[in-house]
């Protein structure tokens, strides 16, 4: 536990357990043995009102434990070993004034995709990492080691500035160059809650933070070498305008801190999260972690399996009756309508990790009938989002409920970023999942489908 | 060996060795035990004229063996196990006409970054993979499994069309859905040679191929469901214009096939590559692999440690004399010049994998003196590129040689994509490395450096 207090960095470097080939391969072999985490996840699922024996959730405790162990494997890795295995002699300039090769001359690796776990709320956050160093002592380090070392510290419970500092210190210590610079572009999912989301749909997107850390010749933020480094990022299209200098990040960036406090009633759930922290090798009493169980449980309780279904069904029935006072409308009298980019938040029931994105709904509306309000459709989307879900089911449920309201011809497309696609072994940054439900006419009429699909705006790499 | 012939797919699925947790974690534990591959790599290094005991290369055989074993771990994985561990019951529509949830309704995972090894030339190629399926039988598969299955087949020696077919068949077999569709956007590095590159600098970039594969409802390329699938890709900004229908790819896309045949004289090297194929579990007599050793050796021999240095030095000295007939020029009479985006190819000496990109050279040129020709600088860049290299050394060497020609004030920036950053454990797609050498005035004058760096055009995600 003490390994994660103030002095954890040196302790890790000097006394960490040698896990041999695992450092190189970046994965642990075999099944994770974390019964304490699995038990804790069962408590959380029960607190959410779930049946822990239902198919789909039955193995969720195992999956969560494996993902958490893997996602925090950095606690069991030593940055020093990684660097020392790949230091190569490399001469500097001969007969000339200046810096190059193994003696000066900046080396920068840009656009390394990483993810880490937010120590404030236990949700993963994405990191675009840029690392540079100025070689000295006639030696350079293998380029991939800059990435591996950054990954060792990302795979822990972190805060962006500490992550940048940890990476910087470890590289300075391991390579002993003239200096090291680290720039991290971090993206954290928003922290909406069920009720607020119904009132305000503008929560889509990410909280972004740019942090830097420098050592040696980079210690002075105004040093010329920083200007060189930032120039090399700028012509890769990396915008440094919103850059926070080291000192200005006084309070946590995590959106859970600005969230209206709801005292989670469920002490068993909070204690379960505490036991997860302990199982990962963390000290739940470390000051940054003291409030984490409450914040994580607050996040999770947004997705409690609640009984609002009846209310929503009542609302839908009432609205439908008011829309169709004159009985059925014939096909020829209808025109195509759509509501695009309705945002949603959900929680993957397989991994207890967020997925979020947008819903597009296409339908036919009778001539003369007032088009259905966007806000009601957004409410339906939120209603089915704020649960433990799978995207396929949510798509079907939204389509069925929308059909109760809009008639039999409905098509729904859901586009989502799944945190479980980046924050586990597969680490597929930038991947995006689309699901479709087609009801009535849309299931047989490919022209109608094409018309709707073509109306959806291009969304290359949405979100991040 | 036979497992890789015509019927390898079923053999792999039914009789593959169960490697348990390794499939899930995607990595093998421990050190690779491949002395045969290491011996073969030593033969290749000797054939390239290298001293296999020099620091930097000493451990290259071990690194290459580990990378190859890891990069072809798909031979030791079973797609069926991956899918079967994550099939979940999911109902379809109730009381309505159409398709959704676990009974119809397309599910698509887009933009999965993978890499594979080209069976024609043994170089890695990049793959942007899009997978879709139509659920049936009231069940869906965990989304991440689409990525894991694709990865099992990518991590083998492949051809794009076969890779697409393998993934498609495995998912059809494992999920038993109404149909599976696979679209792969593949990018293969060009295949220049030393001499051609000096004559033609337009080789920069990638050879691209888009292939598709479909089963079940996707078997007919003209089926409506394909239009739905492609629409879902199009609004992610994926251009399907250059799409090759399955049947039109008659010959290998690999650029080595259109390469002027140079019979590699070194039979020992060819035999070494054959032994690598065998060690990976491949059959060197499989018809697609028969020519692979010759093609790989042809590629490799571009980077032979040759003795052209003397010639180049002669050229540089002659040119310099012609440029400075009147002795030294004072600083005030010089103006800033630059040559940007000089392309280069090189081979990473740590991993025997290509890295390539662009070189930018800034310098001061005396008033009235004819600016140095781009083609001579391009020749210098190629000269130092076509070797076993590290980027830091190449940057220094180009700067030193350019300085012999252009005077003491020279700045060189090299931007490179390293295949070793994507085709091994770290898999950092989109990462890019920049190195700088600063000579003379540039080493002390940050304004001069900034002026040069700002003249470099933005190159967001170059190459791919």
C-alpha cells in the first residue's frame, strides 16, 4: 500500500517485483485471481437492482476484475527495466558546432494513444501522449520504450498532471538525458446524471485537459527547447492554445468534482469500491482516493434499474392518442421525418464501463400532423440509455417505444464509442459501433433505408 | 504445416492447441524460444555486411524473433473459443414487423486498427477493419470479440482478400448469424530500391487496397444489406470509391511482384528466410510463399552496408568548391533557404523493420550564390536512408554531410513512421517520430529554429 504514497516512484523503480517477460509483452498470463474484486462487483450489481444470475451479467464480476487488473498492471511493472534493456550507444557531432545524434538534438515521439483510470471517479480516460528528450552521454533509447514507459504509469489510477510528471521523472531517471518533456492531451467522459440529462442535452462530448511536464533542460517552461518541442507538435495539427501550465491545475479536472453532491445511501456499495481500490494495491485512505468510492457509486447509480417504464409508457400512449385523432393515415399521405444526433449515455452490462454516442431516428409522419417533438424522443433515448445495457438491446427498445408513438415505420441507428473497446486488452482507439433497428416499411424498403442513412451527417471520429 | 493449406481454417478451429488465457489476453507469456529464427536473422545481418557483434545489432536476432512470433501468434489461437465465450441471449422484436436486437438489425464495428504480415514479402501491412453481422437465433456476440477474431487472422502471414475471407468465415461459423460482412482497407509500404529511388522520388506513400468478404445474407454483393453496411461506413468518412469486388483481385497487391527481378545472389540468406517461415509454422512450399524468401531478400539488400560513402564525399566536395569560389561569406549577406519533404526509406537496425518519412533541411545561403539543387540533397537523404539505421543517427549524418555542402549553419528535421511502433506489442498506430539536428547558428539561435520549424507544412497523420 505504502508503495503508492509520496515516495512510490522510487520504490517502484528500485524494489518493484520483477515480472520478467510480462513487462516486455505488456500482459500478464493466465486468468486474473481477484475474488475480492469479483465479490465487490456483485455488491455493486445488487445495489443497482440487478439479478446477478441473469445471463449477460453472470460473468460481469469476472470480466470487471480482469479488466481492472489489466488496466492497472502498471503497479506491477518497473519503468527502469524497460529503459535499461534498450539504451544504445550513439555518437554526437564530429568536428562541428551544434547538437545531434547521441549528444543533443531533440527526439520526439508524437501521438501515442493511451488510456488511464481517473483516480477521482474510477472511470477510464483517454490520453494522447507526446514525449520528447534531448540525448546526452552519447546514448539514445529505443523509441518504443518511450511508449512503454508512458504506458506503465498510465496503467494506474491517475490524475493527468501526476501521470505527466511520473513519465517525465521515470525517463529522466532511466535515460539520464539532458532533459525530458511530456505533453498529454487527456479526454474524460462527462459525468451526467439521469435527471439533469433529461433537462439538458448539451452534455455530449468530452472534458479535455492538456498538461505538460519537463525535467533537465525542459525544467524551465520558458526555455527555448520547449518552443522547438511545441513546434514539432504544432505541425502535426496539435493545437496548444488551451494549454494549462503545470501550476495552474489546482483542482481535479474530473467532472465528478463539480457534480451536485448526492450522498450515496448505499454504504455496502461504497465499501465494495473501497475493497476494489485495496485489491488493486492502492491505499483507499490516500487523500485523492478518499472520495472516490462515493463518486464512483454516484456515477453508477445513474444506471440503476428503475421502474420508470410505466410512466414512460403512459406518456407515450397519451402522446400517440393526441397525434392520431382521425384514425390510421394512408401511406401516400406521409412524409419522411428524422431526428438526428440525440445524445445518450449508457453503461455496458458486460464490463460496467460507459458507452455513449448518438441516436438517429427516422420515421414517416402523416401530412398535417404536427411532427413529434425532439425532446420526447430524447427522453426515450435517455430512458433506455440510463441502465446497464447492451447496444443491440437499447437500439431495439428505442425503436419499439418510438414505434408506439410514431407508427409502425421506424428506423433507429445508434452510433457509440465503447470504453470497453479501449480500456482493456484490445485497446482499439477510434473504433465505433453502429447498430440498426428497422420496423415496418423500413425492413423491406431498401430505398427508404438508404434515404435515411444518407441523411445522417458524417461523423468521422466523433467524440474525441 | 498442412494446417496452413487449403483446409487450414477448419483444422485451426477444431484442432488448434488450447492456449487458454493467452487468447483472452492476446499475448504469450515469457521469452520467445526461437533459436532457429535468431540464427536465420544472424545470416541475414551477415549478408547485409553488418558486424553482428556491434552494439545496437547484437540483440537484433532476439528482437526480430520475438516480434515475428508475437506478430504471428494467430497461428496458435482459436477463433471459435473467443466467440463462444461471449455469446449472449438477446430477444428480437415483440409484436412488430421488422428486425432488431438478437433477431436481425445490423451490428457494425468500424475502424479497428490491425496489422498483418504480407505473405509475399514478409513486411507488415496496416489494416483498417470494419466488421458487421446480422444477429439471428436470439443471440448477439460481445462487440470486442469481432475485433479479437479479426486479430487472430491478421496475426498470420496474409493476403488482404484471404484475411477478409478468414475473418468472415470464422465469425459466420462461431456466431451462426444471418450473415457477416467484412471490409478491410489495407496499406502496404512501397517497395523501392536504392537505385530507382535516386532517379524517382515520387515513391512516397502507400499502396492501398480495399477488399470485402460476405457470408449468409451478405453472400450476394448486390444484396440490399450491403448497401446498409456501406452507408454506415460512408458517414464515418470512409471512401468506398476504390472498392475492389472480391473477384477482381487476381494477382497479389504486394509491390514486390511488380518489382524488377533481381536474382538475389545470396542463397544462404534465402535459405535463412525459408527457415524463418518454417519456424513460424508455415509451409515454405505453399504456392504463395515459394517466392517470398527471394522477395524479402531483395527488399533487404536495398539496405546493404555499401561503400558508396567515398563517392558521395567526392561529389559533395566538388559541389561545395563550385559554390564558394570567393571564400567565406559573411552572415549579413546570407538568406534563409530550405528544402522540405525529401522522402526517405530506411530499415530499423533494432528490429529489421522499415521506417520511412520525410526530411526537412534548413540552411543559410549566400546572396548571389545559386541555391543548392534539391536533387543532390535528396541523394544525400537516400544515401543515409538505405542502410540499417536508427533515426537519430541518420538525422546527424544528413546534417553533417549537408553541412559539408551548405556551410556550418544547417538544421535537419526528420519525421518518420516506424513499422516497429505498430507491428509489435505496443501497436501504436498513428504515432510518428521527429528528430532534430542543429548545427552552427541554429544551435544557439532559437529564432532561426522557430523560423525553420514554422516553414514546415502541417502533416497530420502523414502516410496513411
